[in-house]
C-alpha cells in the first residue's frame, strides 16, 4: 500500500487515520482509489471558448446520470475541478443523500474559460488511479482525456448536441447528451 500526504481535494475516505494520528500529518492510502473505483463520472469545467449553455448541458447530463445511478443504489464517484477554490473535488455517490450533497457541491463550483486539462489535473492528484470506466461530461471535445487512458480503463466523452468532436483522442467513445438522456431531454 502506498502512503502519501493528503492534498486538498483528495477523497477523505482514503485518509489513513491511525498513521495520521501517529505522525501528526494527514496521510493517504493511495491504492484504495485504484482498486475501488469502478465508475468515475468527471465534469470538464474549462469552457475553452464554448457557450455557458454547453456547460449547463454538461452539468445537467452528469447530474442526471448520477441521479439515475443513485436511484439504482449503484456506487460511483464524481470528480471535477473547481476553478474558484483551485481544488479537485471528489464525491462518492450511492444514495439519494449523497447525490444531494454532490448536486449542491457542483452547483457551487465555478468554471473557467481556459484551464489545464482535467485529465492532467486528475492524474497529478491520483497517479495510480485506474478506474474501470470513466465518463467525462464536457461542454466541448477539446478535453485532453489521454492521461485517463490506461490498459484497463474505458473512457467515454459525453458532449452537448451539435458540438463537433473530430478532435477527440483515438480510443475514446463519444456520445451526445440527447442520446444519453433521451431525445426529450428527460432524466435517464
């Protein structure tokens, strides 16, 4: 098990409390994330010249997917970068209460016009994380998801309707929000 110092934005559930108490520093178990996360939903919060409506659509898509998973009591993690606080945010969701906490946290976060790739930020915080499936909800196709690609990780990008996606990395699946949510835009 790898142990490292806690970095703001790391999941609190990974803190090694006994060892932290002995050393007076917050320490993290690094391997828990790599083995425990089957499904990771990510939200790209860099607009990259796209409309705020596209960001709203990406947020709605992520929240709709997480809501449906929570209704089915399917454990999943949600991650995004909050440009206002400068932190990588992480929420575990399995129940309606955890979903409510996620919704509140995302709606209080802020986006930015230009920013470092969400994939790069994630890998810098969690270099050994290899979730089985990553679904990136993005307002555009310019999110660099290559740092998320690994031998045993499937990556899908979910984009708003009519967003060109020719720039997406090879090996990454693409789906549009209307296809995910149904053509009427209802929650899945």
